[in-house]
C-alpha cells in the first residue's frame, strides 16, 4: 500500500510538467484577435483623419492699438477702467485744455482782424472803380483849363509886347511874361496829372491785388484757427474702434507727453493664428473648414475657415532671421502662420483674450 502511494506521488509532478509545456491555442487566438482589432482601429483612424491637419501651435489673435495722445499736459479726467469695454468715439482721457483754448481764441481774433481788413480792401476797390474815372475826367478838365489860361497868358503877353512902349510899363510887360510862364507850367503839370489819372485799369488792378492779398490772409487765419481747434481736440483722447481697455498705465493728474503710451485697446474681433508645419500645407488652401477647441473653454466648439496663408515662415519675419548661407546647415522643419477666421461658436458671455491656446483641425480636400 505504501509503495502504491509513493508511485502515485512520483507520477503527479511528471504530469504537471507535461501540462505546463502545452499551454494550448487559446492565448494565440486572443493575441491574433487583438492584433486584428488594432489594425482595424488604425485603418479606421487613418481613414477618418487622412484629410485632416492639426496642430497645437495655435493661439487667438486680434487687433491691438496703443492709445497715445497728440497733446501734452496734465490728465484732468480718466473716464475708463481696466478691461472696460468702450465704443468707437468714446472719450477715454481728457488732458488740460487751457493752453490750447487760449491758442484757439487767439486764432479766432486773428481771423476776425483779417476779415475786417478784407472788407476794408473790398470797399476800397468798389470806391476806386468810381473814384479813378472821376479823377481822370477832372484831370482832363484841368488840362483844358490850363490850355485856356495859357492862351490868355500868350494873348496878354503879345499885347504887352505889341503896344507902344510909351503906352505901357515894364512892370506890365514883366507881369505878362510871368503869367505866360506860369500858364505854361500849369499846362505841363495838368498834362502830367492827366497821364497818371488815365491809368484807371492799372489803379483798379492795384486795389484788386490788395483784395486778393487780404483774402490770402483770411485763408491763412482760417488755417491757423483750424490747426488750433485740431490741437484743442487732441486734448480729448477717443477710442478709434470698439474694444477693451488693457494695460492701463495712466492716472488722473499724470503729466503726459505727445506719443506717451496710455493703454492698449483690444478689438473684440478675434481670429486664430495656427503655425502649421510646411509639410502640412500641401493641400491646405483658403476656404477650408476648420473646427477648433480652446484650452480655456474645453466645452466651447468653434467653427471657422482658413482665411489666408502667410507668404513666409515665422522664422523669416523674426527679429533675427536665420542665416542659412553657411556650410554648417541643418535642415529644420519650418512653420508657416495660417490665419483662421471664426465663423460661429463664440459665446458673448465668455471673454476671449488674445494669446489663448487653440487646437484647430483643418479639413482639406
């Protein structure tokens, strides 16, 4: 009996060893099924994504303008807060306008003076059109009178010279001679005055030129007034478009100079700039549909389209572009910025700051 038990104990290890050496076909079948499933999944994934290009190098972007005044002075009013939304034309900052107001008033006074001088010149022109012809006619009459006086003087002189010396005196002869010379001089003077008075058109043209000069002075005064009013308007800094105030670095009472950056204005119109690899641009073109997700808002599904592809890689327009004309060249895959316009999906109650990470998926043909 004991011998039978020992024999059975010796046979059991040998049997277990044979069973371990023959695992069976079940694990191989399972492995084959897993491989087939993985191949099918890979084929399905490739089929579904073969016309899609994605990248994680994408960010929100938009128009950003630095607001700076064109006038210098102390800030008397600050009408905006940090991150406040403003509309186009809203007054954001008011600079002390007293200096510019005084310049405007002075320019208005100069314009009033120029207008008065212009009216005076116009009145003088109208008067000259009547006065100068009258002076010409008067000069002609003076010539006729001088000719008559000369004729009388000549007749008297001839009478005094033709009578018997005993019937006259030397004084009368001398007087007649003096009157003759005076009449001759009077006629010469009247003829000279007539020659001047006959230049009626030239004299009127002189007055017209004076009017034109006064008109130019009025134009100059108007330009100075417009400049003064423009400088006065610069004391009110307004919003160039609808947007949000950001990076404000001005307070009431701050002394600012022309060109000093007061804050930035960010437009609410946001788009996406995606930096795709150059190998991904083969079939990409403007108009391709894009779906996007934003890291800040995972549940926000955005839809858009490719607007344009930048004509140059990002490295080409960097501050220090790469210089590849060397012997130690290493090829690096370049990235090209692609502008994507958001068509729908934005939530007006959720802000969309610039620079947020976006994951776009472009469907190409």
